[in-house]
C-alpha cells in the first residue's frame, strides 16, 4: 500500500514539473526551468522507490498514463485548451488502459 502512495506522489510531482515546464517559456525563465527539472528529478527518484515493490510494467503504466491524463485535464481546465469528444474518449481510454493493466498485474 505504501508503494502506491509513493507512486501517486511521483505522479503529482511529474504533473507539477510539467506545469512548471509550461511556465518556463521554453527554458527562458530560469526559476520555472529549475523548478521543473527539480520536480522531474524528485519524481523519478520517488518512482524508483515504488519499483522496489511494484512491477515496473504496472508502475510505469500508471505513472505515465495518469500523468498524461492529469496534464490533459489541467490543460483543458486551466490553460483553455480545446476539449472535443475525441479528446474525452481518448482520455477515458488512457485511464481504462491503466486500470486494466493494474487489474492484470500481479502485486
């Protein structure tokens, strides 16, 4: 159970790093650039801790899938990115794929 908490922490850090990357203005703003790189580094470190207990296929699929879905939702809600029916369908496919891989994984 602790590994899953670490995994969701790693996802949150990766999402925060990606949002910081958006504000880095193509690495022109050193504050957001540094924040982004630091958050990504910590995210990878925390992800590596989860790999002590979770299978890499499951942990990485959840990390990448939920991180991608979270960033897409943040983009829609906060950065006014367009939302279409296809975007919603594909986001649901990502999330269902993560759930399916998790259900098949042996923990």
